[in-house]
């Protein structure tokens, strides 16, 4: 059955080609459930597509095409040798005319022909051209087996004595082996093709040309066999080129250096050779090799003598000379660089020498000025040196010769020159009479002698700062003498003296004066003070010291309060002198201690005075009430309200009730009520307890008016009392509303201020805010710095601020601390 409807046919060679188009037969039988299905036989399973079958069994469908059996053995089919383009063109012109092979190149027994493949193969050709061996013994070993191999070959169409393939284009004899002469690599000894390969595949091989080129390169150094002389090539190099080559090789990168030192193993010759760089491979043909000499031709001349050893030695000498030239060039460059470096060193040394000469000249001038000062300080000198002239000399030293002035020992220089002049200057000085004497000259010497880098305010090392030593040894003795003769009650002159010197004297010296000299005198005077006999009040000679001493006076407050309490034991509120004595101390004592003092010594006396007060509407004596109300600003509002609730309002309400029970005149009661209410300040009336007492009086009056219904009632009394009640309540409401409005305004202002100042501008503002909250004095120390930072007093502690950190003065150094720790230390 023909399957041409499924497989197309090539018109040239009749090769069937599978067509994938859908035919009418496919459409008719695709959905036919009763179509015949083919079952595979045993022979078909064994031989596959080579199984014999009847043409009737074939089915014109894709199902009839057997699938490939990939488990079957691989069958190789030779496709022949592809010809070149030129040969194909020649074959198309004439199939029978072929170029004859030269007999000189191939032996006579091998006369191969060009293999024709594809459509040019002729079926009439019997066997493979060139087959000369018998095939009697081919596959003779199968007599020991069942011969399945021969049977399979015959099934596949194999004919003994012919080649394999569709057109019998395969080779007939097995591949022959050819033994190499030596142990070289492939192609090291020329072409390795056998006569059989030349017979079966007579195609020109490019390996022969490669071998010829290799032999030509190998014999470059030999004389030409044909007798032709090659002209030697010479390369000349100048010294500059060699130097440039040396510099380039010196600047090779690391990967190039490593590449030039690669180990190379050459196995192309008879023996293995090892090279240590690729450059050596390029010179390997310059050395005689063991390769066989090519036979000489007819016209070639015999080779002359060669001296490869001499050439090698000459090449070595040339390389050594090149290396010496390169090394000499490098040495010359090194010497030039050394000359440049030494010239720079000479310039530097010259600069150092000029600087040293200048320093020597300045030191000599400074020495001349110091010697001049010493000469003028001699007793018999005609032009003696004064303190002002000496200060000018030191200013000149500081301005013109600042480096030498800093390096010099100012302490020894000041001791030798300035101290005698300073003693002479303050010889007749009385600090209490002329407190500003010498402040200007001392301030000038402070800028000249004080060492800013060694500022300290406790335990000052006098050997390191000339000015501090000057003040301690020259100025301080005069202060000690005057303080010893000073009377504490005459404090004005001493306070003025210290105020005028506070910016000049070192802080630690001022602290020593206040702690060791002034405070003991004040303490002794306070112990001898008697408030009952002394006519001069104590605050007049204690309070002037507050700006200077501040918290140092705290130990004096306790004995002062004790003495004042003893003096108030027999005091009566009618004596107003007690208020005059106590009033200056209200802001000096702490709020807690002041309130405790008032509650213990003043409030009981005022309570006794209110108990003695007699309330009589017809004849009222107000002296005792005035004595109590005068202390309103001295004692707290809560203490005053407590006194009134306990000692005044019970009696006052009792008198009101008794008066209302005896048919009173309500106009007089109204005036009496308003009169007593006007005696109290707004602050006292705003207190809730006082409001309740006066509202209670109004309620009593309203009940009295409303209860006398049947009896006689003063005309208009009820309306008057109701009007009074309404007016007083309205005043209270208005006062409360006004107070609430004021509080709201204050809170708004505080909110605005807090919003503006909630975030301090810097750390100093934060410390100042905390100091105000805890009632701690925070102020800068005028003219005092440490490492360029301003010093401050926080209570009695000296601090400075550096980059958001507080440093507190310790025993030997400045210690950083937290803000809370600083507040605790100050308290």
C-alpha cells in the first residue's frame, strides 16, 4: 500500500520525506472507534524497521509509523568525505573526467580515486575502490558463537567484501596503526598517515603543509639546503634605548613580573625541556637541536662550519653589558635624587640656623634689659627703678619677645625685681582709709605675671605663678594687719575695701580672707551680741556681707534666731520694735526656718492678744485687733486665718446672735457687719475659711429677719438684709471671677514664657534655670578662666562648663559631674 499521501518524494534522488499535513483520511478515521489497530509481532519487536512485513499490513496513518527503539544498538553510517567548492564545480561540469593523481607522490599499488558522495554515487560500482585483501577470515571467530552478528548485518543489507553505508561508501579493512619513531607529541615526526588512509581518503591534508613550515622554522639557523644564503639581520640599540628598557623593566607590574617567571615544560622534542620564562621559548630554535637533517638537494651546497657556542657566549656578553649599562643608569639617577634631597636638607638647616640666630639675638636683648633693671635697683644708683617703669619693661618683654618671655622663669624674675619695688610701694598703705590704692598697678601686674594655664582656686602652688605669690607674700600681710585691728560693727570700710579688690585678688586669696579672717570676727561678735541691750540692730552690720559671703553666713543664723527667741519671751504685741528688728531677716532666713520661728515665738503672743479683745458694738476698742493685723505680712496667711478662726470669729458671731435676739436696728447691724469686713485685707477675705464665717453671719441675719413673722419688724429690714446678702454674694462671685481671670492670664503668660524658654538656648541657661528653682546663687567669677573657659560660682562651688559638661573643682583636678549631683552638693 503506498504511503505517498503521508510522505513526500524528492524528485532528484527519490528520498521519502515525511509530510505533516492533515489529509482527508485523517479526518475520516480520527473519530472512528472501530478502526483496526495493529498489534506488534515478535519479529517486529526484534528487528524493528528491518523486519519483513507484507505491504498489506501497512496502515496509511501516523500510527503505522513505528517509534524508534532507543535501546537498540547504534548503527553508524558513513557519509563519505565532503569535497571542496572547486571540486564540486568540476564534478558538475563532467562526472567522468577526473584529474589524475601524480604517480610520483603515491606508490603505484595505491591508485585511489576521489570519493563521490550523495547523489553522484553510481550503483554500478562493485565494492570499495582499493580493496585488495581477501575476506575469507573476516568474522571467522563467529564459528564459536551463534553468529548473531553476521545475521544482523545481513538483515541490515550488508554484503561481504563491500563497505558499510547506504551506498557502500564505508571502509573495508580495519584502521591500521602506525608506530612513531620516538616519544614526541603528535606530529613531532611528520605526517602519520598510513598507505591505507591515503588509499581510502585521498584528500590533501593540511598537516603536511604545517610540517613543512615547522621544518623550515626549525632550520632557520642552518644553511639553506638549496644553497641560497640568507642575509643575517642585525638589530642595533643605543644606550638611551637600553636605559629606557631598564626603566620599563623596573616599572613592571606585579602580574607581568610573575608572568615573566612562569615555568614552561616543552615536550615537543625527543626529550622534555624546562624553560623559566616565555622569552626563552622564542630563542629555543637559536640553539642546535637534535632534529634530523634534511637531505640536500641537487643544487644545494654543503653546509659551512657553525659556532653555536661562540654565538651563545657573545650573546651572554652582550646581555651582561646591557645589564651593566642599565645598572649604571640607575645608579646615576639615584645619585641625582640624593643631590636633590641634600639640597632640601641644606635649605632646612639654613632656616633652622636663622631661627636659632634670631632666638639668640632676642635672648641677648632680654638679658640686657634684665641686667639694666638689676643695675638700677642697686642702692647707690642715680636713676632708681620705679614700679611703673618696671611694669613698662615687662610689657615690652611681653609684646616684643613673647616666646622668650613665656619660656623664662617669671617667678624668679619677679622675686628678684618686682617684689622689692612692691614692698616699697605699699609701705605706708592703710586699706581702710584708701581702699582703691594700688588696684590699677596690681591689675597691670596681674596681666603680666599671672599664668593662665595654671589657674586654681584652692591649694594654689605659689611656686608656679608669680602674681599669686606676689599677692600672698606682699599684699596679704597688710590685709592681715588691718583685719586684726578692724571692728566688725564698723563693716562699711572693710566691705568697700574688699569690693574694690574682688576683681584683682585671686579667688583663693579672697576665700582665705573671708573664711579665715572675716568670718571668725563676725562669729565672735554675734556671740557677744545682746538684742535687749544693744542699740545697733544686728542686721545693719551683718547684711552688708551677704553679697560677698553669701552662704558662708549660714552658721551665724542659728545663734541669731536663738537670741531673738530669748528676747521675745517677755515681749507683748503692743511693742512694735520687735517687728522692726525681725523684718530685715525675713528674706535672709529660709522660708521654713522663718515660718517655724514665727509660729514658735510670735503667733502665740498674737493669739493671747485676740483673746483679750472685747467685742462691743456700742463701744469698741480696736487696739488689740490692730496689733495682730500689723503682723499680716510677717506671718503666713494660714497662720493669721487660724488665729482669727480660733480667737476672733467665735466671739464675733456670738455677739451678733445676741444682738439680733433683742429687736435690733438692722441698719446698725448692717453697718457693723460691713465695718468689720473692711478691717481685713483682700488676701485674707479671699481665704475660704474667712468667706465661710462672713457667709455664716449673713445666714444668721436672714434667719433672724425671716423668723419674726408675727412680731414687730422694722420696716424695710427684710429687704435691706436681703439686699445686703445679695450684694455680698455678688461681690464674692465677682472677686472669684476676677481671681480666676488673673490666674488664667498669669497661666497664659507663664505658658508663653515657658514656650519661649522651655528649651534653653544652651547648657548655661539650663543650669541658671535649675539654680533659680532651688534658690541657689549662680554667677560668673569676673576675670577668672580655666583653659579659656569662664568660671562660675554655684552656691559655694566653683565650676566651669565645657561642651555641655559641668566640671567641679576637686582636690587636685577638675572632675565632671551631673547637674543633679551639682545641685545636691550646693545644698
